């Protein structure tokens, strides 16, 4: 293996070579490199992320490029100057976009305004109080679903493995909040700074948690510690509480989304703040007794004569300490079933609704006091509605509905690959009512809604799903290897291993012709217990050491190598049939809209010497007189070393 100094020298030479070429292109005004090259150490499997800023009049041949210099793979995006500045200036401080550029390096610029903007905004500690509030709200909104799911797995399903994995997702979110609380813009890896800022808490829910037995007492203590962390930081929800305080009267969730969402956008906040997540925040605060929940009438479409009810909230500054005990009493399953039956009767009376599909598993052993019912509604074509999803309430039960016109939903179904998440949901759904033969109640629906055999995956879709899952797995494996070999962080290596194994579980399940479900790890264990126990389940309750993780990473690498002919079959078949070098642009043009992660797959296969990588000239814009290099690949199926 080469020394780290030699590797870093190779990457610096690659950047210098790229800059030398693009500086000669008058249509490129500036270049910025982000990622590990800019703020951390690169290693032999790193790639480079480069942002190219062009003149407003540029005519790029494409928006994204896979390039290569000095043996280093480069992922580049080209954007006109004004569009680039608009996207950056509208990004909220502390957001992903702000974080991305605050951990970047300006390689060159021939435009002084870009340099001035960069000096002003690319600062990892430059974050205002208002933006920090909105970012914390965004992070906690994205984190609460994982916490609720972890609690359900613990209290209802007694599934300690899934609970553990979900809690790791929660800890990642809380780490982002901790970093924001300390006036730093979070980078991709946030656990390490969070440990520095709050070692007592994050040692408990992360370091100690990863390295101990995951029994009932430990999981309960971790859940309690996380809830205690949030209870002590109610100010995380301040934008919602401030809004409700100003209103003085109950406001529906639709009004909150319209008013608070617009306020976030006007302040440089979230123009695409997820309405579902804001509903989760309000529901959480109501469960805690911090805000009060009532019901208000709502019409789902512009011409509906039938009204349903949506939650409305108000805040009077008092906390109902008994709220957790008041949520639901008695037979929760019976209450949920009654609520579903009642709202089904109401929805069926709406002449604009053709069908309703229940997409939640409401089995008696799978519901609890925080269950949210999920229903998809199919509307007549031409029906006008203000938003695609609504949070409703029926007999105290939260119900989330998604609206689709008939033709739009049919197109969505026709585009859905077998083996995808939507495919799995459809196979386990139940038709509540239907006025359309497309969605038959008797099980003869055109798209096999509720048919278990629908979970079988056709060969073509299986190969596409396998390809994407495998390409993503190779990228995660490279990150896990980096944290193991270069950064010597065993806990973070294991964290990446948990993400990696879930991807491999999808692969194993798909290779057996099944659609991966939410708890795909259990499907994979049925098919290949020896492998998944060795690289995952047998490691969970043990203190992590170097030998254990090295062996797991090596086994994962062998697993991908042993199955590469199956995993990357579409690409290998294309390259073999071509019989010649094909550029990455050629490859993307061939596969078109199949959305395969082609560059990741090519890079990994080239590292493994399964395919050979060359380079070919490519022009960044239609007017460029100079060129850069993009990778080209060749595959010899008769290679004796395969």
C-alpha cells in the first residue's frame, strides 16, 4: 500500500491538473472543491466533488460530469453564475447547502463578486440565531419519526434489533442539533463534534450504547435519555411555539404550513419544508402536553361537499403533565379500527374520491398509542386540490392521507420498479373502498394491491434494483473502510457498517426474487444467516475491536466480489456487447431513464480491475474550445483474472 503522503500528493496533483485545464476555458468563471479533500483527509478510494460556476450565457452539454485526472475520479456540477448565487444566497445558514460550502475550498475565480460572496458565506461558524432556530426545527422534525419508530419496536413489537438501529438514526439527528447549539455548521459526520461538546450524553447514547449488550434495560435507559435530552431543550420547538403564541387562537395544520412555512421561506429558510414533518412536530408537542389539539373541518378538494377533520393547535404556555396518560385508553386496536371505518364511510361519500387504500399495517400486535394511519386517496382526473397530503384526525386518531389523480397515480405505478419501496407498500395494502375497476376491492385490481404474490420481482426490475443497491453499498463500504484504516475510529466504522448491512440485506433479498420490506434484515437472515450473523448480528452486543471490524469489512468486500457478475449485470452486458471502450457519457445515454448509479459502479469495478478505466476528452460547454477528461471503460469477459 502507498503511504498517505503519496496518496494526498496524487490528489493535489489531480486538482492542479483540473484547474490548469478549466482556467483556459473562458466560459468557466470559478471552481470550488468540497468534500474530504477540502476539510478532511483523502485516501486511495476518495473521489472529488467540484462545483464549476459558468457564465450566465453558457450552454453546458450536461449538468453533471464524471471526470478523471491523474487517476482520481472527479464528480463535477456546472451551474450558470446567477443561478448558482441565487441557490446559495437562498440557502439558510446551517443548512446542508451552507454546510457543503462552508467546508469547501475556492480553487480559482475570475469574478470578484464570486470571491466576495465566498469570503462572506463559506464560514462554518457563520450562523445567525434565527437561522439556527429553523435549522434545529428542521432536524428534529426529521428525527422524531425514527424515535417514534424505535419506541414502537421496543414497547409494542419487542424487536430490540430494529429498535437499536432506529435509535442510531436518532442519535445522528441529535448530534446535528448539538453542533448547531454550539454555533457550528454541521458537516456530514456530526457525531465527533457532538461528543466534544456534550460527552456525557453522547457517550451514553452512542459510545457506550454501541459497545454493550442491547437488552431491555439498556434500550429503555437509552430511550429515556433521549427523551430527557429533548424535554430539557423545549426551545428546539420555539418557532412553532412562538407562532402559536402570536395567533392566540387554534390554528389548523394547513394554516401552520401556509403561514409558518412561508415565514421560513421568506427568512431564507425552507422553501420545501415537509408538511408531513411539521405535522409530526405538532403531534409530538401535543402528546407531550406542551400544546393543545382540537379538530377543525376541512374539505380535501376544491369542490368537495363532504368535510373531514384536521387537527388544530393552540399554545397557552401551560403544560399538561397528564397528557401522556390521556392519549388513548382502553382497547387501542378497537379505537383505531373504529376510526378507520368512520373516515372510510365519510370519504366514500365524496364524489371526487374514486378509491381509498390503507397502506398501514393495523394488525392488533402492530398498533399502539402513537400509531398514525396512512391512507392513499385516488381522485377523479381534473379534480383540483391545494396540497397532496393532509394530516387528518378521527376520534382522536391521527390519519395521514395522500392525494393523487387517477391518471397520475396510474403513471406512478407503471414507472414503479418491482422490488422498490412503493412496490412493497402496494403488495401489503388494503382497498378500503373503490368506485373504479382499476382498484378492485376483490383482489383483482390491475396493480395487484394487497396480493402477496406481487412481492415477487421480475428479472429485469430485479437487475436494476440490484445494480443500484450494490453501487450504493460500494460507496458506503469505502466510507467504512476510510474510518477504519485511516481515521482509526472503530465506533464510527461500526455505524457505517450498520448502514452497509441494511443495503446488503436488500441485495440478498432481491437475489432471492423477493421485494425488500422495512425490516429487510430479517428477510436476509432467512436466506443467508451465516453471512449476516458474521458481519452484523453477532457483533452487536460485543465491544468493538480492530480484529472484529477488519474481518467484517473483508467479508463484506468478498460478498460483493463473489456476486459482482449478478449485481452489475446490466453494465457488464452492455460493455461486453460494445466490445470497445465506452465513455461514462456513452453509458448514461445507453441506459437513459433507468436511473442506475452508473459512475459509482464503474469506479468500484475499475478499482477491482474487473473493467479497465481509460480517459477520453469531453467539453464542458457547447462553446468551449478546451477539453477535460472523462473516464471511459472497457470490459473483457474472457479476462482470466476475473
